[in-house]
C-alpha cells in the first residue's frame, strides 16, 4: 500500500468516506454527482494531485480508481449513496434518503460518519 489513496484508506476508511461524502454532496451540489467528482475529492484528500483520466479500462487498474469504488461501496452499505450509470455519460453517484438526511444536517461529515460506523455493526 505505497500509493497515497490506499495509505489514506488504510488509516481510516470510514473517516475518509465521510469526508469525501460531505465534500461531494455539499448542500449546494446536485445529486447525482459524477464518479469523477468522488475521485477528484479522494485524490485531493490523499495529496495525490496528479489526476489521470479514468475513461479507459486500464485506468480501472489504478489504485485511485479502486479507492473511489471502495468509498462508494462504503456509502452503499450505509445507505448514503449508490452507483448508477447515466447513458453514455458513465458512472454517477446518487444520494439516497440517509444521504439526503446527512446533507441536510448541521454537520454532514458527522452524520455520514455515524451512518458509516453504524453500518459496520449491522
């Protein structure tokens, strides 16, 4: 795990997922959001700012892409958000009811983190 995204996730995946959720689904952001926005927020948080284009199958082998999918899977388990494909536009992430409740709370990070931790106990 020498890449920055994998290292970041290894030291607190739930906290990272909550931070990325709060950033991607800020009060002003529309839902759904493109998966590329999840990748952008995750790589920035990890300090891996040398972003690549994730439009080819070879990019899917990249640890940053896998890290983004791991984040979304954590959201799905907590019922915060889910993946959806929008025609030729690719992969998007849509906030679910629990995610909308987290967004509307006074502290979306804490609300999302609470749901993520609760989902681990279920």
